C-alpha cells in the first residue's frame, strides 16, 4: 500500500513495536502497576504472532490485552489488516481486551463486545492520539517520543484501573466516536491529497495557475511552502467529507425526497466515483444548498486517479452507513459538524471562531425582536448567525425554523466558510421543507446598496427556485437590515493588496465600493493605515435602516486619534455610539495577535440626538465569563445566560457619570464633547483624583 505520508520508513512495525514495548515497561515500573511487563510474544499455537501482549500481573501468564501494530499509513480501524487479526489473536489467548495501533493512534476494544458484533461505540473502550508520526524512523525523536509515552501512560493507567475494578470501562459517546472516525479519514485523505497536489504543481503549469488563483479566492497567499499544500489538501478533504456527511444527515430526515447514498463495491475508478457521488449531490442541488454542493477547482482535486483515495472514500461512506442519522437528534448532529474541525485547524484554515460570550453580548445589544433582519457581512463559519438563530428562538419559542432562517443573512468571500455557515444553520431542522439559509459567497464590497435598500446580486435571485418540498418559491430579500453584526477580517491596509481575491487591485476596489455612495459621492475619509475592518463599517452602513444597530468586534487601533480619526468622525456623523467595550484582563482572540474592542452603534440621522447621546466607554476588569454563565444545551440554562447578559448591559447603560467597582469601569461622555475634543477616546479618571488616565 503506498503511503499517504511520503517515503517508506526503513524501520518496520516490529522494530517500532520493540521501542514501544520498552516505553511501556518503563511506565509500568514508574507507576508501580501490577501488570505483567509487555512482551513481543513468540508465535503461538495459532501460528500468528501478535505484536505485543500485556499480561494480567507479574505472576501470571494470562494475557490481558493483545496489541496489533502497523505502520502509520495504515488505517487504525482497518478491519482486514488490524482489527480482525487482533480480535482473532485475543480470542485464541482468551484476552479480555485487544488494541490496534499505527503509532499515531491507539484504539482499545472489548473482545467480547466485538465478538457479539455490538455497535461500534459499544465495542470500543477508549481511543488515544499518540502522535502525528509519519515516518517510523523518527519514532524516537523527542516530539514523537514524549507524545507517545504520555498517551501510552494514560492507556496503561486506565487499563489497570478498569481491570482491577477501580474504575468502570469508559463509554464512548456516539458523536465523539463518529468525529474521531471522520478525523482519521481527514488525516488519511489529506495525506494523499498533499502529495498529489504538490506533484501536480511540479508537472502541470496550468494546474499551478489554477491553484494560485484558488488561493487568492480564499484570501490566502501562495508561497510554494509545504503548509500551502497541506492547507489545500485539508480543505479538499473537509469539503468532501462535509458534503457526504450532510447528504447522509439530510437524507435520513427526508427519505421521501432523497435516495440513500450507495457506492457499488465493484467501483474502483475515481472518475466513476466522482460521477456517482455528484449524481446524489445533484439531487440536492436541484432543490437548494448551492453553497454546499456547487463545485469549484478544489473539488476536482478530491478525485485523483488513485485506487487508494477511492478506497478511502468508499470506506468513509461505509462508516457513515453504520449510523442511523434518523434517530440522532439535531443537537448531536450539530455537535458532529461543530467538532469536525479542531480549534487549531480552524486557525490554519484562517477561520477564527468568535468567543460565544462576545457573540452573545453583541447580539443582546443589537437584536430587539425575533423579526429583526440580521446580516453578518463576513460570516465565517456562521457563529454570529447560529447564535442569532438561538436568540430568536428563545424570544419566541413558537417561531418556525423557516421563519427564523428568513431573517438571517450571511456573506463570505471564500467558499469554505460559506459552506460551513450554510450547514451550521441548516442542521437546526433538517426535516423542514423550507430549509435554506441565506448565505452568499460574494465579495461584500461588490454587493449593491441602492437608495431603496439592499439589492441581491442577479445570480442569487433565480437560483433558489424550489424548497425541499419541491414547491416553486421566490427569494425574498430585505431592503434594509435591522442589525449588522460580526467579526470582520483584520488586515492592515498595507497587506490588502497582497491577499486580493481578484486579479484587479483590491485596495482600489474596496475604496471605490465602500467610500463612495451610489452617486459617486465620497461619504468617509479613512486613514491609509486603517485595517480592512474600517471599510466594513462604512460599506455596511449603506445596508442598515435608520435606528438599526451595528455590533462588531474589531481591532481597537481605530481608537488612536491619528490612526482612526476618519472612522471616528464617520461614527459621530452617522451613529449614536452606544458603547465601546474593552477587556483589561483577557484577549478575546487568543489566536490573533491584536487587542480588540466591541463596538455597538445605532444609526441616527438626527444631529441633535447624536450630540446628546452618551457614549459609554467600558473597561472590564474581570473576564467575560465572570459576568456570563457558560453556554449550555438546556433551555432553562440558555435563558438564564441571556438574563445575565441583560444585567451586564443594563449596568453599562444605567450610568450617566463615571462609575467604577471591582468588576468594571464605565466612563460616559457625550458625542458633542468627543467631537469638540477631536474625537479621541476619553481617559477614564481614577476614583482618587478623577483626572488621571486608567
């Protein structure tokens, strides 16, 4: 079997297993466990040699656990090469447990439950991520050695505790297991894709040009580095797995509309597999879900002329067939999609998931009614929109799924986040006929804003012609939005040209689109040093109704009078600034090396109203978690959470003069004063002299 990870290692699984055996003996000794030292057993009566056996105690030759090992390029769940051989050897030796490992993962099984062919989550006792090792020759490198030893210690301690009756066998949640299985497929598929993409770039200049163009469309830069090929490979794997997983979930809820996804066992060619899968996907495309199932350049990468990749995709479909999605609640399906992309991977793919506490605070400031129309112009994976959906359902618990979706609009320039947003909203009720989230994959600055309000681009007006019930329908789009919320991308002005999603100079396009109205009149002057988030404020204003709310979390650099003077003036001329909230004790984006603030604005044409408005500059001295309970699934807990957020908002808005306690500091200042003083933010006085800066 060719390795998805590159060259074949010189070390074999037997020499690597001997190294692992030595580490396990050290762990047993160090922790004084009464387990027989692991051994590389000689050939038994069945003429089969397990890679490792662990005995019940130092005094016994009864086998407690058999471990079967293969090199990293083997699937740790491989039935033929790993699981079934290990089971047979465990049965022969009367071992209660067996495990499979590829030195990257270790899976611990209960022999009796596997024999009884119980469900997969019942068969598995526990799972361990040993390392990211790709080459067995590197197993004793520090980073791999320490990681493997740490996880082996967890395994052996748990094995001993369970065997001696001190702890029960761990139970595997169905969603956790499925996510783990899918992660394994992502690892293996992206391993194959990475090598294939890099090889194709060297061989085919037209492929390289298309890849570079695709990178620009995702707002990424292509530097011909290994992480570039890795990023493209992983997104290819994620997109394919998301499509298959979403189809299975949707079909299980609407079997009257969609056929079960079946792949013939005899199918071995990638081109045939692609046509077969696309045939099923087209069933959904004929109805809706364009942002999920329409294809672009990167989708074609998922089907190279490779028997190994075909095998992996067929196995993926087989894994999903073991789960009855019709019996899984939407909360479980939601958790599967939510956890499919690990946190560190989101960062690698450029997807920063906003802290739910920040999101809920912004939404609670901005959404006043369940019918409010909400727009997130740079929606990413849809965190703001998904939370807005939940807020609205809590406001009116009789609100229908389709009615809620009709009030939520998202936009993202890149395919992958638009794809994720669509899924994350749609899975709230897959049984609904009218279940298509209003997610656009567009450059926000190319969206039109007429004098009469928001104008949907032509290509989005006719494409959604049917519902899942196959009735014809028109797409209704709002002329104005009641709320614009989100976390716009933070990109310094000098970097904008480098990540242009089009061949044209992006910087000039942004300035023309954002800073000019439909008559070509300049509506704002923004410093050349300002980040792209400043233009989201200006362009977004064109879509917001009078009295509507703007809530963003952005870099706080605009508060600097020289750097952000133009944006400050724009706010003062167009909005009542409700609150500017900063934290003195925590970063709200740990992944991004910037200091952020929450900006809450209310659109207002009346100059007198604006001048008299009190801006609350808020400095939090405790983490948001001090004010806001953690998000939970229970309905009552969600209501309690929002009530606590309301208390924080009421506290902020209640003070017309300087106020400070151990939790926060509030410095109110009229907009007229800010204008006179040159729009610089106030220096909040200390309680001692009321004059010194904070």
